[in-house]
C-alpha cells in the first residue's frame, strides 16, 4: 500500500509503519472526558482526554490489528468494540463524538483525513 507524505509522517511518528499496526484517532469534542482504550488485552488509555486547542485531535494511539479494540466513553456511557477484521483492512481509524445521539462514530480509511 502506498502512502502520501502526510500519511507516512503519521505512521512514522507513531511507529506504525508495519502491517500489524493501525492508528486510532479521537477527534474533536473531548473536554476532560474519561476514555478507555483496550487493545490485545493491554490498556492503551485510561485517562481524561481533552481535544487540543490548536490541533484537530484529542488523542492518537497505535493499535495492533491482530486483536479487537474496545473503546469506552464514560460521559456517553457507550462502549464500542472494533473487530479485528475491520482493523486489519485500514491504517487510519477515526472515532468522533456524535452529540445529537450521545454515541461514537467510527470511520475507516487507508489515508489520513485532512483537517478542514
């Protein structure tokens, strides 16, 4: 799979260039919200998450695509389980908060979504 310069920069920065890794991006709308990310039975995050004031993302995590990824958002009281079959197909996975429905939206891409 070919990646453009920006995609490659993200993958290198998070040491995710190998096929076994994907990147998990948490978007706008996190204001000291408790978030938990578990991948391959390892807790990747269990802390308060806040969207940066100058950046488009709250957090970015490298995950292994050989295991499911469980995401828990305590404010919305929602859990989502991203299955291995989906993770393996994509390098960039985006989690956005849907305030109208108090839910999380998952978007799968093989390239980085540019910030508008």
